[in-house]
């Protein structure tokens, strides 16, 4: 490990919030003066490297990595793309149904959710969270959906057995008890 690489890794992990000079010095077991010199070298490295899209910003007492202004058009395109938008509640629910019940058809998903899917499947496919994994051997040969390897990576899973247990039975039992007590 080298000093600049260590600082760069810490700055990356700190993200938008940034990290103070004092925190960087403590984490690298270095003096604040030496850390400041290393940060200056890192900033010069970014500024002198036309192949890097990064720069080092200092705001108040905090340092953070940012993109160079020259790349703002590319960042704007990304910010306006569907990939940068959060998933809607409907899309998250659809994704959960697919993850737990795959392989599953659109009609089965709609049956479970009790509503039509509208564009949820397209959004999930666009984000590479689900994919068509085959066709059901039934009239009309409906498409079967399942999750992708990217889904596993995104949620930090090695395989689908690591999905959390469903608490549906417990929720249904509690709901039945609630409904019974509401009758009194």
C-alpha cells in the first residue's frame, strides 16, 4: 500500500460527505502536515492526468473526490437517464415477487400484487435486475422472469438462498388476530 492510494481509497469511501484532514491523518497514522502534503500531491496528480475524470476538492475543513467540470455533460446525461432514478414502490414490490417466486410469469406477478404491472417489468429489465429466463409450457407460451447476476451483486448476495426469510405467515396470523379483535 502506498500513501496516495490509501488516501484516495479513504476519500472514495467517505463519498459526498468528505473527510477532514484530522480524520485522514488519524486513519493513516500520519501527521496533519504530512497528510496535507500528500493531499496536495494527489490533487496535482488528478489535475495533471487528462485521462482521469476526478479531482480533489477542499471545502472548509473537509476533502472529497469529485468529477472534473469538463465531464459535466456526461454527468448530466447520466443524471437524466432512467438508471439514476430510484425504483418506484411498485417496481420494488415487483422485484421482490420475482426474486422470491422465480421463475414467474407476468400474470402470476399481477395475481400476487393484485394490480397490473404497467412499466415495472421494463424498468427492471432496463436496470438489468431481471431477465427473461424462458417460456412456460402453457397456452400462449408466457415469458418466465427471473433475477440476474447483477441483482445478486447489487444486493450483495452470493445466491438466492441468502434472501431474507419471508414473514408472510406471521403477518397473516397477526392480521387475522387483529381482525378477530376488531369484531368485539
